């Protein structure tokens, strides 16, 4: 009997198929992006690392803590209020503004009347808070204080975000840049891009949104942003890429961490990271759907155990495990 393919040719075809399959996996899981980030990290001098956030030095000290009473509300985005030392998140299914302690305790829930699908939240100046509504394609600026019991979109200063055909791929990420007097906004997908919009930090926006360099993102979507008040670098979060990326003031990647189990002190991967915030000490906070809370801190010394908020020591290895991240990143 004569085989339709001679063995050497069959082997070449099988090898070609395996290579194509591997290339597809690399692309779909964005392993090539992580490898690119890793190469850029390795080229930084020690001085450049010291002047940055340097995400590989962070590890989880609180992870997967459930936010009480928000099991079915889908938390989205996170911002830090330096005036109160607390955090705010918004929920999409039942529009709420929720104030949290830095240990992940729910302090109060404020109904958002007239909002449809709040996705982004950013604390500005003197208690002014910016909220993006993805379904309504609006930016609303409201005032929040200790006595606030509800917020109504009809009473807010509202601005049209454009992109009328974006549907569920609109503006999810927002952060206040106090030094440059502007809001940074991130459009989730199609196009995946960053914008800036000048503001007085209260209820006035000036001019029009301006597109920012976004080539360095190299992630599947943009879920949230935060600005480090010390370095002025921007943290960009991607739920679909399971990635937190640090960008410098030119929009160039500096460092990253993968949000998968076994790395950076995480026992399990973060299911869908939708919000990130940083306080004045450099501590990083995250929320994930449906209602999970995380805290990351930078190690004072490599290998030294750190105490979590409950006072329990964690001895997870603080190294970022970038090589493992490149090899094991999920598709998202």
C-alpha cells in the first residue's frame, strides 16, 4: 500500500502546524506583548527603576476579599480620596457609588439616580468626583461629602464623550492628573486608546478631548487607570490581558505585573480586574467583578515577609515571576 504522504513530508507538515498553533496561542494570550514589556524592563537602569513605581516589586497582601453587600452589583473602577483616606468604587448593575476603607470594608453606598451603567470614577479636587457612564456615553461631575446620601445625574455637570457607536466598548478608565489639570480617559476597545481633557478639577471641562500616544499599551482592553502622585506615572489595567502596566509621562511602558495565580503573592488569579487606585504611600488597590478587593504593597526588602491588613504574615515570594508570567498568561 502506498501512503498518500511520505513520512518526511508528513513530519514537516506536522511541525508547521505545531508552529502555527504555537504562534496563534502566543498571539491570543498576548505572550508576545509580555515578552516585549519584559525586554523593555530589562533595559532600564537601577536609577530609572528607583524613579518609577516599579511594579515587579509589589505583592498582594489582601486578595479576593468580598465587599459586603455587593455580591450581585458588579464593582467597576476605583479611586482614592486623599481628603478622607478612603476609596470609591461604582457598580454597574445597580448604579451605586460605594465608599470603602483601605482594608476593603464597605463604609456606605450612595444611589446614583439617573445613571445607566457607571463604569469609571475619579476623585478630582475639593470633593468633586467624575463618573463615566458607558451606556449614556457621558462624563458627569458631582460633589461628594460626608453628608451625601444620593447623587442625581440631573444635578451633575455633564459632558458628551462622543463615539456614539461604541456600545459596550466605551470609556471605562478615568483618572485625575492634578499636576497638569486634566482628566485622563481610556476607551476600552475599538479603538483602544487614551485621551486627555483639560479641567479646573471641579465642574468645568475646557476645549475638547485630545488623543494621547497609545501605541505602548499592547493590551486587549483598557479597564481602568490611576496616576501615581509621587512619580506622575500612569497605571493602566487590562481585565482581558490580566495585566497592570506602568507608563511614564511620555506614554512609554516602564514595568508590569501579570495578575495570575502564583505570581506577586497571588494565590489565585484575579477573575476580572476592573478598577485600580494608588494612595500617597504607593499602595495599590484593585477591585474585580463581581465584588472582590485586593491590596498590593511594595516589599521593603526582597524576600521579607509582610503583614496583611488582618495582621497575618504572608511569606509569598515577592518576586514578580515575569518569566513564568510570559509562559503561563491566560487568554483573557
